[in-house]
C-alpha cells in the first residue's frame, strides 16, 4: 500500500471542516489551514466534487475505496 498521496488521487476527507467530502488531490503545499489558522503545516489541496478548493492536513484524508476508508464509513453509519 502506498502511504504517499499523489496528484489525481481520489480522496475522502475524514476530519475537520470538510469531514465526509470527497475530491481529487491537487497539490502538496506549506501554508495555514481553516482548521489550524495559527500555524504553518504541510497541507494538501483537495479539489472537492463541489469545485471548491480545500486545504487539509495529510492526516485528514484517506484514499477513496481503501480498506481503512471502508472501516471509517462503517463506523459513521
């Protein structure tokens, strides 16, 4: 299993303001986020299916369809 996410990967956001949203990974950046406005962190830009760009931390996304993502969905249901 690949732990590093790449541009074009389909992801589900699992924490924070955009929890539950799905989108496509666009880029890796170093900036502030909505959930952590006071600090600079290594982020990912995710283009949501709603065509909104969401900055999220690396630990706030899971690849769509991965076994860990399925486990998360079952917990929510």
